[in-house]
């Protein structure tokens, strides 16, 4: 779809095409629809995120599942999240790896009150674990900004998938 065609979509068509890019957060795409015309679809979508209130940004972060967490175990991940976690091998953890992920998920959530977000398609298990450890040292503002940037990477790759 060309940029001209994207900008010409009615709001319902735009939301239908891009609504699932943001994990359980169609409000982002609904809001972005009103920001068109875009010179770049990804930048336009992320503008809606960056212009959102802090509470909305936190809700967006919280809409993401924990890595190798409960949603992965009970198979309630979105199709995109399941595929992304599988691409990093998070669906094939040893018991020790699983325990380490659970410990880091718990420590991270206790510290920041939202799940750890990383674009798993750009790393592997070892990279994810190292990032989780390192980012536990950040302050909350740094982690909100990092999580939003990582969501941007996730969305960029999801956009490429539907292009």
C-alpha cells in the first residue's frame, strides 16, 4: 500500500489495517488516524504515542505481556507476540532459564510496576536477560522512555510484516 493510499483510508479502514500493531491498544491507531496525512506511517503512529499522556503511555506498556510469562504458558498471547517470543527461543526455555526469566520479570515489575519490554526480534535469550539485568538499574523515567522506544521497534517490524 502506498503512502498516498494509507493517507486516503477512511478512519475505519486505517484502524482495521493498523489496529493490531499496538498490543491490546487500538486507541493508539484510532488517535493516529486523526494525525494524517503522514510523511511516514511509523513516525505518524509513534507520534500518537509520544503525544499521549503519561498515564496512557503506562497503559500501553502494561498492555504488553511479560516475556516467557503467564500468557505464554497459558497460550493467551496475541499471535504476533507468540511468534515474536518464539523467534527469540522463549517458547523453548530450560527450567533454569524459565526460573531466571520469572525472577527478573518479578524484580522488574516490583521496581517499575509494568512489564519489561524489549523488541525480542532484534536479540536473543542471552541479550534479553542481559538487558533485563542492566535495565533494573534505570530509574522509572528512563524505563518508560526505553519501553516506548522498544514498542516503536516492535511496531516498526510489525509494519514491515504487513507492508
